[in-house]
C-alpha cells in the first residue's frame, strides 16, 4: 500500500472534524497483514477515546481517518504502518514497519472546550 485511503461508510449529520477539534471517538485498529486486533476503545461499554484532529498530537493515520468527517460518521481507513507509527512500526502494538492497518472509527461527539449557552447572573446569596 502506498497511500492512506479513507472511505466513509456512514455519513453523520453533526459538525465537521476540522483541525484542532476535540472529539469523542470509538475505534478499532486491525493489522491488515495478520488480521489481529491492534487496539480498540469506545465500543460495548468501553470508555470513548478523545482525539484532537491534529497530526502534531496524534498518529497521522488516525487524523486522516477523522479529518473533515462529520460527527455521527463511521470511517474505514487503510493506512501503512509508517503513517501510523513511523518508519519502524510499533513493537509494543506488534506492528511491523511493512504492515498495513485497517482503522474503523466512529466519530461520537464533539468535546466542549469552552462554556456554551447564555450567561446567567449568579443569585445574590452566591458567595463571591
């Protein structure tokens, strides 16, 4: 495989995952060479992962799986190990440098990074 490729298999109706958006996601990564599950989060009672859409903060292959997709979407991405872990793969995940990976990723919800809504004045008895 020469280039990371993504397909959107379910198109969500939420906001678009633009750079620096913080998202709750569920994902499973498979080694396409062996079929082995490499990592998973956010499914069947597991806590969702939080990823920022930034290839400076996260693995470039994961960012490509999220970027410009909309919340509520499911993407399936095929990435080479170097796009995920660099030129050496990842010994801790059992992924060799020449292994391709399949990423199934669900964009669950945005994470609020600041207060939203209408400001409300505190009640008179509220300590200051």
